[in-house]
C-alpha cells in the first residue's frame, strides 16, 4: 500500500468520527510496537536519496546498542563515499561526548493519536484483512529528520494533516503508517537547498514476534515553486531501510543509562 492521495487533509468537517470502541485495534497495535521498540536494538541500514537532477546517493551503516559507545556505529558509505580515518575519529569522539546524555522520551504512538483527535477526527476503512484508520487533525506538530541527506533540525507544521495507520487484523500489528500534509513541509538539504515534503510512508515487516524484522521509511519531495513556476516536478525521495533488526542488551544496563539510538528517519511528532 502507499499513501492515499484522495481527499484534502484540511476537510476535517467531512470526516466520520469513529467510536472509542472502534479505536481499540489501533491503540492495541500501537502499544504492541511501542513495547517492542523499548530497550536497545541492533540493525543494518541503507539510506538512499533519489531525484531527477543528481546521481543516486547512498549511505550504508550498522548500529548495535550493545557495543561500547564509540563502537555502536559501523559506517561503510556516507553519501557514496567511504569514511576517512579523520572522520571516523571525529565520529568516535562525538559518540563518547554524547554517552550518558539524557533525551526526552518520545511520546507513545497511542498518546500521539489521542492528541491528534483532540483537534481532529477519525474514520476507518476495511480493506480485506486490513484496517486503515485515517486521522485528520489540526494539531500543530514538530517533525524531526535525522539522516545523512538533510540538516538535522526540527521542522514545524502548523497546517492540517492526515495520518493513516494500517493494521493487519490477522496479527493486530501495525504494518504501515502514512502522513499527508495539506501544505508542504519545507526541509533543508545539506547544501542549503530546500525541498517541500508532501507525504511520508513507513512500512513494517514481521516474523514470529511483535518486533519488526525490518522497517522502510520513504519521504516524498517536490521542489518549491519560484515566481509561480515550478523549478522541477519531482524533488525525489529518501528511502531508509532497516534490516536484521533485533533486540540486544543495552551496553550500560547496570547504571540504567541509555545513550539513545540514532533514529535515522524519526518522522513523528515530538
């Protein structure tokens, strides 16, 4: 499945509000994935940025929360280039400096849905063995990108948006999450150029447990218009794929210190 483009996220008054009982499968599925993601993880990552005007850029690395601070990341490529010894030393120093620092915990996904519904509404579609919950909200939110192609910062959305949660009814697991913006979210590339985000898609794959074995995030861009004329129709996509995902014992469990994982494409409200 991909983000549905039908309908304007700003048309909140036309949405059908579901009952609290109908929301139960959604809340249960979100709590499942939140519980699975608690603690430390290990995974392999491929980031790919594709557009019409530049060569494809790729970043490849692995993460392991059970290793000592300066060894948690192993980079193989950063934007098509191998990491130099100097850059590797800088990274290790940065990781050591960050070790033990505390970050505010991310809100649970179910809590975010409830916040959305305070200024919005929800309807549900049945698609064979899938439930698609569409939450239309006027809630203003900050979104955070952290990958090797965009500047690491928070981006503020003050316009209505549509959030889609797709639940597999046979397993009651979240398999897809989409965001559609009524007005584009402007984000900055590392070279200083800006792109407009109009949609985001995240997919999860499972094996025998509630912990995903892989996750794929995809962000869809368009270039902003200049003097009423589009510079380019397609700004491209960023695809971040995490595979071989597994839970591991945190390196510093005994001291109850969590250094915090790098969320490659953490695209959720803070």
